C-alpha cells in the first residue's frame, strides 16, 4: 500500500519444515521477542542483524573498543556454520531479522505463503 515492490522474508523461511537449519536455531527464532536482535558490523560498513547472544555481546564490545575489521571478522569465522549446522545458538551467529519476534511456529513453505496471501487479502479488503 505504501509502494513496496518486494519484501525480504528469509527469517520466516529459516523456520520452515523444509529448512535444513538446526532445530536449536529454529527454536531460538520462534522464542525470540521483538527486542532480541542486534546489529553488529556498523563500524566497518558491514551491518548484520542477529539474535543477541554471547557472540553478539563479544562482537559489540570489541567493536566499541575500535578493533579492526580483520579482528572482528576473525571473531565470527565459522560462527554462522556453527549455529546453522551444529545448533550453537550461544556462540554462533544466529542471523535473523526484526520479524523474529513475530514468528511463533514452524510451518511448511506452502502454509506460510498461503497464510501471507490470506492476510494480505484481508488487509486489501478482498
């Protein structure tokens, strides 16, 4: 209604039944509140939104200390993989958008799309 031409809904599909992401990652998103995400990497022009955990706290601390891009990059090497494949949601990078706080269940992709279309139809008065 405001002129948007596209949306990014990766976080929503991460918790789909078809997603191969570790169940710990999915459950962390499902249990997230609207204030549980943080943006790191702004100081060097590479912002990333993730759910707050030990890794984001450490990253933020080092970023505030003025550490170089290379030092910060070294901290995060392999952390997304650890979260996605190993289920490490404490020290891993749990990338998720602000929408995470509104996701409350795991569904198939088909169910998600049908639900979104139904909601859009109601909003558009159809």
